[in-house]
C-alpha cells in the first residue's frame, strides 16, 4: 500500500512526474551548469584563448552524467550527443554566458532571485535523471541492486564525479579535490536518493515512483535554494552523519598509534645523534681571570 495514498497529493505527484523537462527545465539546468563553469578560476581566460576547450568543458558540465552512465552500462558514451536540440541549446547557453556583449546575459541569469529559480528547476532535472538511471539499469539488470545505485548516482552527480577530468581540459590538476573524498551536498543527496529509488524500484519501499519523485524533488529544491541563497556549504546531512558514522565506522584519532611513534622515534634516534652536552660552567676564578686579560689588552 502506498504511504501517500491517504494524502491528497497523488494526482499532483503524478502530474508533476509527467511534466516534460525539455526545453524549459533543461535550459535552466544548462544555465546553472555553465554558470558554475564560469565561476571556476581561469575559465573566462580559457574561453578567450581556447574557445573549443571551453565548449568541451561546458558540454561535460551539461552532459557529463549521461556520458558516465553510458560508460558504466557499456553503451556508447557519445550517444547522447545525437540529441541535436539539446546540444544546440547547451551550446547557445554557453555562448551567451561567455560571449554575450557587455555580459548582459550573464548579469541577468546570475542575479540572485533569478538564479534561485534556475537552481530550483535544475533540481527537478537532477531527480528525474536519478529516477531514469535507476529505471534503465533495472531494465538491463533486473536483480542488480548495486548497478542500479551506481547508475542513478552518476546520473545525478556525474559532472562532479568527472570534475578531475574536466579540470585537465582547463589545464588544472588538483587530485586533492576528488569528489569521492570530499563529497558535496548534491553528490551525497544523489547517493542517498538513488538508494531510495532502488528500493522503490525493487518494491522494498512502499511508495509510488511519482510520489517519491515529488517528495525528493521538494527536499532537494528546499535544501539547494536555501544553500545558494545563504552561500552556505554546510550539508543538511551533517548532524545525522555525525551521530551515525562514529558508531558504524569509528572516529578519526587525533594522534598516531603507539607503534607508529616507536618506529619513527627509533629512526629519529638513528639518523639524528643526540646533541653534545653543554660545556661546563666556568668557575668564579676563571671569570675573574678572563676579565683581567680583557682589561690588560685594552690598556695595551
């Protein structure tokens, strides 16, 4: 039995799930994606020096999730580029954001109230991509739970997961910014969301796909719009993670293990001999003798 049947949201959720995302929501998705590219250091200079490299980076920001999902499923990673209308629309957005006279288009779409609308619309597309990725993987691997979760995850956050490769196109190499090591909120939310959609697809979660899309989209919109409006990077999952993770995985120790200290302590003793003992203090007679000699030298 669907948990949301008792609520008067069934028809609204069904209509929302059936809402087409092209071209309106896709345009918002492309605008926000290319905006984040322009925020990267050196992105504007690169667009002047190498427009083709800038265009490739923009296409990765717009379609990276499709490319990565196709690679996971053994399909042609360039297959999505057969959608000419989507590629042309993304290219038009890239050109207007980077090369519009007097930066008029960029100033309009980066104006905070307008940008918040686009951010909310982008989350609609993100959740649809997660649901579509899980559904597609379920069709190919009916009992492959981990395949469904992996496909839905990269569909929702493929751009972030490919960030190191995108940085190489811009001539930047920052392996310490690996998204898996330092997950942002969209990446974590996509991971948790794909678990929910996998449970729903395998009938372990008693809720319809339309209702799950509706509720999870509302959650993503509220969180992402609030974080964008307040310029916050704090994850709403942090309080729960701080409670659960130390119990399940242990806490990070502030110091090193004792055997680590012993090993390095021994090596330091071998490689660095102890400093020589300080010279003995001079007696009073020696000090007086030294003073007399200095006075005699001055007199000479």
